[in-house]
C-alpha cells in the first residue's frame, strides 16, 4: 500500500492493497498470489515478491505459497524463508492468518500463538522473547 504503482509495461505485476497491520486481511490474497507465483514458475518465469521492508507482508505471502504448492508446514516454510532473509517477521495478525491457512490446507498446525510480555506471539519466537520486558512497563 505504501509503494507507488510500478510503471513497467514489460513486467507483469500484481499489487496487494493490504497494510502491514495485524487486522489487515492478507489471507484474502494467499491463494491468488500463490497461484500466480505457481503459474509463473510453470512458464519458467521468476517472481519478485516485495513490500516496503520485506519483513511481514511479502514474507507471509511467500510462506503461504510454500505451504500450498510445496506442501511445507507453516513451521518449515517460515524456517525456509527466514534462512534466506533473516529479518523476516510477520506481524501477529498475519501469523494468525497463516495458522488458519495451515489448518485449512493440512488439517493440523505446527505453530501456535502463545502469550508473551509483548502480547501473543507465535511459538517460533518464544525463546527469543523469553525474559524481555516491554519498555512501557518502566513508566
């Protein structure tokens, strides 16, 4: 949403108009974006998935694609994407949507939301956040 429309006639692109906010409905685009990436790959094409920071929205869409077309669990898809781009960190709302998508695709979940001092987080970040104290608690 924060990027201007690209003006490259030789490039086929899709813009997903979703803000990087936990309540934004990114899951509405999981299937259509995954399908588009898959179709491009079948034609030996390449796909660039990007957002402003490359941390939350684009990562979530790549994870959804890996789950749908490569049959990776959410945990494995996240680990694969993070191994290529270590700063990947979908927001909590996108995690909830990915967890629901994994349930829809596979009938089970490999990631769950857990309470933390920072609010609910996926358990993949549990060890990283253990012992953290939010700055607002020092008032």
